[in-house]
C-alpha cells in the first residue's frame, strides 16, 4: 500500500498529463478557424487534520479563453468574422439541438441556395419581409430563419411603382415649337401647342424638343422589358390672378386658365411631364411606341378621333423656392385628348390635383413576351403604375438626375454578395438587382464556459450557460461582422510552449517523488 506522498505524486502526474493534453490540443488547433484555446486549472486536495500534508492535486476545470482571435482577410465573399462579442447561429441538422453556435464564419451556398456552414448547418438570420419592405427601406423579420439567397428572384415582379428624383433647371427658358412662326412667344403653355403634345395624331405633332429626358426599363408580369420614357418641358412661369379666390382649405380656385406674368397672389413654375412606353423591335432595331393611355379605373384605352392616345401627360408645379407644390393631370379623358366627342378642339385642358404622385395606366399592344396581364393590373389588360414625383425639385443651375427607380424585375441568378458591418447581406443578381436579403443573427450566453462543447468549433446551449441571448451585429453589445475575413485561433503558440515546459517539469518532479518513494520502500524492505 502506497504512502501518502506516493498518492500525492500520482495525482500530480495525472494532473500534469491532463495539462499536457490541453496544451497539445491548443497547439494542434493553432490554425483552426474560430478555435478558442483552453487552459487546465488545478486545485489542491485536502482532508483530515489541519497539520495534514495534503492529498495532492486535481484538475478543477478546463476553461476556454474566449478572447478575440486574429482576423485575417481572405477576399472570399462568404467568409465572415465577428469582431467583438457574439456567435454565429446555425441550425442543427441532426435535430438534437434547436441551434448550435460558432465563431467559425467559413460559410458556403448549398445546392438549394441556402447559406450554410461547411458541415451543412444552415446559417440563421432575420430574413427580408417583402410585404413591409420598400425599395429604399428594407424591413426584416424579428424571428430567426434560414437564409435563402435564391428565393427573392425565382419569379419576376411586375412594375407597379416608379419614383423620380430629379432637379429641373429653374433657369430654363419656356419650351417652344421651332417650326411655329410665332415660336419665340408661342410656348408649350399655349392651347394649340399643348394639344399637339397631348394628341399628336390629331392636333400635332408638337415639334419642340424636351428640355430634359430620361428613360427606365420596366417589367411586365413575365419579366418582359418595356422602356418608359419621361420628357420634361418648361411650360411657363405663372401668376394666378388675384380675383380668382380661394377654397376653404386655402387652395386657389382656378379653372385651369392663367394669365402669364400677371397677378401677385400666387406664382409658380409649370412644367409638363410626358410619359410614353416603347418596345424594342428586333427586326428594325428601333424602339416603337407600344403603350397607349388607358383609363386607370376601367382600363379602357383612351381614343382621340378614333386613334389611341400615346403616352400620359402631367403638370408639375413648383413654388418660388424650387419645391414641388403638386402634380396635376387632365381631369377627364376629353381633357386628356384636348378634344370633345365630335373631335373638336377643347379649350386648354383643365388640371386636377393628385398630390405628389399619380396613377398611370397603359394598354400594351400585343406584348412580345406573351404576357396577357402586362403589369398585374386588375382589369387584366392595362399597365398600372404609380408615378411618384415627390422628390422632384426646380433649382437653378443645372439638371441633376439624382435617381429614377422602379420596383419590377425579371428572373435572375445570384452573382455575388456583400455583408455590412451590421450583418446585412446584400445580394447581387444577374437581372441587375442589388438588394438586402437578410441580416445575420448573433447570439451570446451569460456563462460561455458552461456551454456544451460539440467539436468543430461549435457549442450548444446548456442549463448552466443560461438562456441564449439573440440579436444582430452592432446592437445590444454584439460585435461587428467583417466580411471577406476569418477569425483564426487565439492560441499563443509561444506561450503554450512555455506552459508545456513548465508542465513537463511538474510531471518529471512528480515522477521523481515516486522514484524516491520506491528507493525508501526498498530500504525498508532490506532491513
């Protein structure tokens, strides 16, 4: 039977063996992505009287150091590192746990387009809420789900909204018809020229060139492309006569007429926006008019003298500060064509206020895509698009196209992605779209060392670790996401080698005690 120091020395050897095991594991994982180094912690064993020599040593815990590892760039889009607190959240494909957690951000796309770990566990995040999101402001779900980077572009979307953000040059002169004998004074603001612009087949054409023009491709229900062109014409600077009066809400009562340069109560600058739709004819290589104006309520095409009216007309009114007052459109189909039922010219078209936006409907002539419902309108035949001029301005100096956007798209394939510091994943598709599709979820625990270690740099929640704390990067104390980078092991190789030497000496010293004990025992046996 061994004496007490034999057992003490044996406990020292066992403890040192465990310590060497931890050190060797650290050194073996010095290049493992997301690995956190461990440390064996020792505690003495003591029992019996207070003058006892002690009962040896034990390994009280093997703890992990969750300090930040070195972040190195990889130039790979799907590599991500957390700079600061937090773990990536992964779905457990084995079904044993709801989720597992890791600092290893080496991700890939699986065959179904889901973002996963290299082992196939799907990365969890807050996916885009398409119903609440707009083109400018993404809204994400509040519960975690798998991130599917292909889902948003598997089906095309028909255009139903366009936004214009343009500055029109306030110093532009009135637009005139150069072929008109009175062109220098006979601007677009006069009845004849306005009718020529609205109804070119019967009253025109108006030969004046647009002061500014822009076009944008829109999409039908099959993703087919149609070019929508918007021409802007400077109409006139208008002073409303003071004897017209005001409505109870403070707006001015007008019959659509004005006296240029007279009156003192209200002054505004009038611009005409002409919107037309065209399709590309591959045989001739030119764009041809393919859309004709339709009633936005009934969907019926508007006719003038038996001919369909091409395009839609709006009046934009700007105040003396260059800000948009409102957008106006002809108040009925007769005013839109400038003619009555007998095809006789009407007085200058009356305009009705439609705020800063207006509904516009077109009938497409036999769309080349075969779409029977070009833009998903309720009547099944017409194109219904909400035109928003809210961001338009008219400051002097130059035309400035700050942006014209539309919310339709054709089907597309994923071609690349980028991830922001806040974990927002923006996907780029072959149809030209670049949209935020999800925001990464991150997690943390009150006691990280109490998490269940699963291997592969993954962990699971345990009772001792506390309930998982979920959030998104850069919020509630969570770190930032560094895209195109990986967090490598935080093992200090030099420090581990020093610890190995010290632990080796402890092992040798304990073994020497056993050797000494053997010598003493042999001496006793030789008596």
